[in-house]
C-alpha cells in the first residue's frame, strides 16, 4: 500500500513538473493519491487495534489454561477417592450406598467448578473490555489490563510514565492516568495498590540508593498524582516498591528489561462487588 502511494505521488510530481498533462488529468490523479493515503491510514489504524486485541486475548488464554489445570487436579482427586473406595469395597469394608453418595457429591462439585469457571471467564472478559474501551490505540500499546480471580491488574510501561532513572511523572502520562483515575472513581469502594518494578540494571543516581528506592519512589509518585491531580481518596491508596525482584520475563534482552520496567495499579474489589460489576458498571464517557 505504501509503495503504491509513493509511486502515485512520484507520477503526480513528474506530471506537475513537466506540465505534460491537463489540469483535469492532474486533479484525477491527485484524487487517487488522496484515496490511497486514506486507505493506508485506515489500514494502519486497524493493525494497531488488532494487535491490542490479540494481546488481550493472550492474557485471557493464559487464565483459561490455569483454570483447566485446576479442573484436572479436581478430577485427579475424584479418581483417588474412587480408587480408595473400590479398594475398600474389595476388602468387604465399604458401604455401597455411601460410595454412590460420594461419587454423586464429587460429580456435583466438578459441575460447580465448570460453571464457576465459565462465569468467571465471562466476568473477566466483560470487565476487561469495560476498563480498556476508554483507552486509545496508542495508550493500549503501553497499558496492559488483566482480571484474575476478581482482581484487576493495570500494568503501565515506565517509559510512558517516567524518564529513564527518574521518578517524576511525565506530562505524557497524565492523560492516561486521568482515564485510570476515572475508573478508580467509578469503583470508589475498591482498594488500590500501586507497585513499582524495575529491571536488574543498577541505578546510578546519587540521590537514589538502588532499585528498591527507585521502584518505591515511582509508586509513591503515581499515588500522589492520583490523589492531588485527580482527587482519589488517599485512604484507598497504597504504594509499594518491588525493585528488580518481581520480573515478568528475563532480563537477558532489552525487550525483556523494558517489560520488567513497569508500574502496576492493582484494584481489589470485594467478591460481592465483583459479581455485580457487569450489571452496574458505570458507562464511560469517550
């Protein structure tokens, strides 16, 4: 697509420079150039959106895989119970009626697990969509939202929040933080923990001793911005620094280090509140 635009632009320039074509023909070519430019911009926007959606679906798949592992463990426990009961039966020391009751109870428990997993997946997807729909495509590249077991994790890339080695919040981050603050205000009864994380490269600032200090200072900076700039009740807020000791990937590559340099905003609702989110979540104002 981009090659087509460049080629058409070259034709337009050549025709205009040599004055070998009528104004009507030039206008027609100009129109085609504008159409191709619009199509290119639209295709690029769709690519960014698709990338953000793929990132979100990957997180949901990871959670589903973990839930499946829990179900497998439940099945294993049921088999163990059944094997023990059969062994006792072979020895003439088990009550058949009791064995049937245990099997029925185990089957009921497995059914409840499956239903709970299905409902949990639906809640997680719906809540993630509500939290992310007010963010632009550019913001979604630096913001990762997950919902795991009723807890919301909003992970922000540090290169969007701070300058390298600094804990001063950048102007660029304010717009994104304002949208996150709106989410926090919508769910005003939830506690909010802000965690700072770094890579394993030692800090070289004279006024910051180590990565523990840097991560804690960055978390504290975000907490104070949420309080002073956006009016979040400070009684709901906590700040914590985890230094380099809570990585989400290895630090062997620059990409890995960049992913580990992050600030996480963790929203922890009560269980009853979480189950009501889908029916009562406030509408966002885009």
